């Protein structure tokens, strides 16, 4: 049974053409929402400040660009490390994880997990295992994310109060208490909630913890390299705000939300706010590049049929069927 599952996983790189069309329709709708958020940033900045954002992008130190690219790839790469262990995911699965990341960012949170579930169901032909793994991985990731948020918020409590952050974000922050309460429930009823073995959960926790550490390190590296004159204490406060925003359920494009909020808190002419708005636009451009790039790959390989290592012909761009 296990051998058959691993064989099916290796046979699949992408979902069916019909599934791709539906997924990417929603992605493009999400991009339209993102354009609206970019427009909000431009309106807040004004003409002169908008050109300042573009100049900031052009003046970013060379070291920033590979760090930005690596930061963008942190989520799919660490996801791959997890699902390679749980599902024996082939390298081609990185494409599905890139799509999942884009869908999560430009649409509602966790919508990418629904896409990954459909992909995994077609890849493995197993009804329960994909859902079990995706559920447990997301719970562990959320628990560690909540822990990081609480630590950063506690460290930055005084500065957050000085920025009137709680007053400005009050209603939204209250909604962020929902995932925190769920985390406490998971800790209390862990054995009933989790389905993976403890050895697997320990591995997932280690990978997710390392991912968060890399994410924090890369963010601080990028910000400090771009604006070395800004004290590191301020960057820690901004990390806390970014984590708090990520805890708010049912919002998309958290980087753009973060950039808009910083413009409100720090002012349109703050070098820090302008930098964060610039990085948010760079991230959005990378999302669009992934959408266009993967779509182009699908168009190129769509008419062709490929063979696996045993010489069998696979369905066009759709992998095996259930």
C-alpha cells in the first residue's frame, strides 16, 4: 500500500487542467484585490512620496535582493521539507507549494491549504492522509506562530502603546484572540486533535520552528541592510506588529496590509514606512511573477505528454486520476 502511494506521488506534478483553471481564476480575482490595496498605498503616499517608493526600490543595496528572494521562498521550501518527509513529495511538488503560497497570500488565509489538499488527493489517491497531514502541520505552525507573536508583543508592549497601535487596531486585534484561544484548546486536547505520530509531529515542530527563526532573521537582515541607521529595537517592534497582523483571521496580502498600516502609524514621509511599502510592492510583484510564470509553464507543457522513470505515459499536465 505504501509503495503504491509513493508511486502515485511521484507521478504527479500538477492538478488537472479544470482544477488549475478554477484555482487561477480565484488567484486573478485576488490579484484584483491586491491592486486595490496598492492603489490605497499610492493614494496615502501622494505623488512625490510614490516616486520616493520607486526610488527606494531602485536604491536597495545588492545584498537585499537575494535576501528578499530567499524570504519569499522560505514558506514553500520549509513546506517541502515537511511534506517530503510525510508524503515522499517529489521535487516537482515545489510547484504546488508555490501555488499554495500565492493563493494564501492573494486570497483568504488557508485557501492555499484547500488547493494543496486537492493536489495531494490526486497525487496519492488516499482520502484521509492528505487532510490529516495538512491539518496537523497547520496546527503546529499556528501554535508556534502564536507563541512567537506573544513573545514579540510582550517584548514590544511599551513601544506598541506609544504608537497607539492597540487603539488603532482594537477591533481587528480582538478577532486575533480567536486563534490564540484555539491554540489553548489544542494544547489542552492535543491527543484528540492531532492525528500524526508524535515522532512526525516533533519533526514538523522542528521544521516550523526553524522556518520562523529564518523568517525573523531574514526580515531583520533586509530591514537593517536597507536602513542601517534605524535602531534594531524599532525593527523588533515592527516584527511584533507584522506577527499580530498575521494572527488576524480572514485577511489576505498581509504584507500590503502591513505596509498600509505603517504609513498610517509612522506617516507617509517616514523612511521606515516608505521602505516597508516598497518591500510590500516587491513582494506583490513576486506573486504576480509566480502566477504568470507557472501559467506560462502550464501552457508550454500542456499539449505534451511526459513519461515517468518506468517509461509509462502520464496524462497531460494532470498526473494520475483517482
